C-alpha cells in the first residue's frame, strides 16, 4: 500500500482523469442517436442501429478488458490508462468523420478494444486506498462520473443542436488533453513488488469471471451487480430515443436530463453516501437502493409528461448508492495483487450487460416506436428494466439478510 501522502496526492489526480474521461463520453451521449439516425430512414431503424453501435463497443470491451486489466497488473495502471485515452480520442474523431454506418460500427469496435478506463480507475483506487475507505473513494469516483455527466451532456446537447459532428470533435480533444495530463502528472499506483507476471490463460473473459466465483460469498454479489448493471444499460440504450419518441425531446433536452442525473450522482455519491454510512450499515444502504431503483425504472416508463422524469431522477436518492456500495464489497474480498485482474473481470460483467442491454432494449423500443407521442406503451423498455432490477433486489434482500446474521468474521471480510 502506498504511503498516506502518496494516497492523498494520487486520489485527486485519478479523480480529474476520470472527470475528463466521463466529460468526453457525456458530450457525445445526446447526439450519437442523432448521428446514427442520419444513416437510417425510420425511428425503428434508428433504434436498432443505435443498439448495434452500443453492442459493438461492448463486445470488443468484453474480450479486451481482462487483457488490459492483466497488463495493468504486470506493467502498471498508468500506461494502460493512457492507451485507453488515446484510443478513445481516435474513436471520437473517426466517428465524427464517418460517412457510412459500417464505418461507425468499425470504429466503435476499435474504441471498445483499447478502452478499459473504468476498470483501471477502480484498480487504481484499490491500490492506493485502505479497505475501510474504499466505499468512500469509490463514491468519489462516482461523483466524478456524475460531474462529467453534468458538464458533458449539456455541452454536447447545445453543440449538437447546431451540428451533430461538433460534440465528437470536442470529445476527442478532451481525451487527448486527458492523455497529456496523465502522461505528465498522473503517478503510477502499483509498486514493482506487487506486480504479477502476465499470463494469457488469465485473459479469457469467461475464465476471469469464473475465477471471481471462486471467492467465497462473491458469486451472489456478482449476480446482484450484473443484473443491476444490465438494467442500467437497458435504460441507457433506450433513454435518448425513448424521450424523443414519447416527449419530443431534442439533444439539448436530453443533455439537460443527464445534467440532472449527474448532479444527483455528485450530491449523493460525493457527500450524502458518506453521511448516511455513518448512520446506516452498508448492506442496508444497498438493499434500500435496489428497491428504490426498481421503482424508479417503472416510473420512468409510466410518466405521461417529460417534466416528471426529473421528479423521478431526484427522488431516487438511494438508487445512486448501489454501485459504489457493491463495488466496495467485492473489492474488499479480493487480494491486493489481483485488483487489476479482478476489476478487469468486473468490467467484463459490465461489458456483458452492455451487450445484452442493447439486444434487449433496442428491439423492444423499435417495436413500440410507432405509437403516438405520450403513449404509455413506449415505456416498454423501462418496464423491462424494472423487472430485471426487481430480480436483483429480491436476491440482494435475501443475501444481505443472511450476511447480516452471519459470523462477525464474514461481516468484516466482505464489508457488509
């Protein structure tokens, strides 16, 4: 473990890196469906094409994330993070210049193959943080994700209303700036004595997931995490086109909605989570969050007016606490020398969900895209999200109820 002064210095660096990274992703979020729609001739075609673009990125990331995670265990977090930033910059620039849909799909595959920024950032935090502080620092990372989605989508939405290509050029420029920042400022978090030899056998994404199952008690947590992430990706895939079909929202409107989501993430994960942890055990926070998220997904699909989406965003306070809470529990159960590998495997879970989310959500949205604006049936993808999240909630309620009554040793080990 790095010294206290090293941890204090490194955490702001990785937070700024994550902020710039998420800003670049947030900038393109409101306009990517519009760009894809420029290659299509119907709302249904746009829904399917957008799902295909999202799935292409996720498939590439699924197979590459364990490789990049293992490389970060061997050579350090810093070079892998810089590779991802440069790769994402190229991805954004080429997307802006794409003249055919197949070009966009090809560059999405390339971007997914080199980008493991979230996994490496999680491993970086695990390197520099004591187990008891990981929930707090993962919450701070979550706050940076949220802040990136406060600044990015608004910028992208405003630019996209003028020209749908400008946000991609800005996002690519931010990624390059982030890479330069990291090259000169970001310190390495993994000391030489804690690095591991690279083994190809450990880079198979399926075997990486299987090795995580070997950790006693983590299998159930991974199911909860995987289902929750799947529900999130179904929502992400459907959000922009759903709001366009149902409420007539523009990229600027969607940018403002993500501004609200990001603001809530910053407030909750950057401050409120720590305050609530002082008064409530982490397992209770996660349990309440799972139920809250289930209700929020159903409400997103059912509301008849666009302004009501903002009410749901604000009320779903505990829903923003689920992922950092689960991430902390899983991280605390993993040996320090395997944080990169394990976070690469967790990233593979994200990628599986990112693949399945578009496969499930996009065709469902395409099937209901012909209904008139305001029709409740257009919310079908969100009802599916609620059903998936409800399964995760049931599993989570049962798991944490048992864990709470288990021996103190297990409670200390898993952080619940």
